[in-house]
């Protein structure tokens, strides 16, 4: 490794593009940020030390430096090969990505486009000031503009989207994009749609948290579990009281998961059992029939579970489920 003249170091500065700070740095590990900045420093002085020298200077394991260079390469910040490191011009890269050709429009189309663009500009400016302290990275502008075109969101919807994401899980780009896509699938395009959805979402969140506590699960529900709960809330329209009847009567089940309860709740829904009173009456009738020695045709496990799931449970799964609430165990 060559040593740089100390006078040169004393009077010089290494410039880091703002686009790196706003666009790339939030997603980088601290050691990778250190590695990138040092590479910029070396490139300015036209130095190309081997990986081993980088590792020694930065006090990092050689394998960590190699992994960092690969990651920075994959992120488009530099190109790394046996010949050395070539830094990418991030400003030029962003300009190329943001540039889009304009087509010729009629005067009427141009006027309408100008009106729409002004409304979008105001919405985007508001998002920039409210959620990014006025320093939103350029790629957000492109993303927001794309969502306007792709999902036909009103300007109010776009503002509500960012407010909703900030409140619930932060403003990571992937998360906001996922929520935007989900809103589009649910037919959300104006502020009235959003208000209806948010009311339903708050109900879903409340039930989701109660379910997590009832199951004594410390971690938040994963994506698969959330889809199941969302089905119970949004599609089945079940209250927590109904769901709770299934959850708290699983004492005899071996480590039941949400799929176990989904089978029971799905059966209730098929048979129009949608209130606590109907659940209790149905189970009481089943117990009465069992005590009288009669068959309960629609209450056997095979009638509750789909054919593909029958092998996963004991034959007396439903008997155990019912007796826990209404049988001898509660006497």
C-alpha cells in the first residue's frame, strides 16, 4: 500500500454525493458504508490497494471486505473485479433512470396533463415536507409518480398511504410499495375508499393482537398467519368473540396453529354459524345428541375437516374441542 503525502491529506476533502446518503446509505450496514467511503477516498487519489490492505486499514476481516465489495457491486455503487474497483457515477446513474421521453400531445391533452401534474406536484411536495423533512430522495418521486399512473390513486389517497405506512411499519420503500399494491387490489382509489378500509384495518389490528395474546405468541404474526386472520375478519366478518370460542377451547390439541382454528371457523362459516349464540346452540345440540347415543351427521371430524386435512388430526378432535367448553371438563 502506498502512503499519501500528509500535506495532500491535510488540505483535501473527499466528496460524497447526496444521492448516496439519501438513496443508498439507509440500506447499507455500517461496515459497508465505511468501506464505500474509503473506496471513494482511494479513487480520488488513484490508489488501488489489494483486498488484504483494505482489510488491514479498515480493521475488518478479509472475508468481510470481500462480502462488502460484492454487496456494493450488487447495489450498483461500484464494479469490483480482480483488476480493482471502479466507482459508479451515482448522479449520472440517477439522471439516466429518472429521464423519460415526452410524447407530443394535443392542446387539450397538454392542458389536462398540466392540471393533473400540478395537483400531483402539490401532493408530492406535501409528502416530501411531511415525511422526509424536505429532502426526499429522487427515486421516491419516480415511485410516487408511477403509483399515480399505475393505481389511479387520488392525491388524497397518496397522502393517506404515506401517513398509514409511517404509523404502522415505517417508510421503507418495499413496505410502502407493498401497501400501495394491496390498496389497489382492494379497489381503493379515493379518500372514501381509504376511510372505509382504515376502519376495517383498525378492527383487524385489534383482533390480530388479541389472537396473538390468546395464543401466547410473543412474536408478531407472520405474513401467512396475518392472511388467515384477515380472512376471518374481512371475509367471514367474524367478531373476536366468535374467534375466541375456537381459540380458548384448544386445550386438548397438540400445539394447534392457526390452520387448526381456520378449519373450525371455516366449518362454522359454511353452515351459517356467525354469532356466539349460534355457536353455543350448535355445540349444545351436538353434546345432547352424543349423550342420547344419536349420530350428529354434520358434527363428525370428517365433516369439519377437508379430506386432505383429516390425516393431520385425531378422529376425536371435534369431540375434544366441544367437550372442553360444554362437556365434563367445565363441570
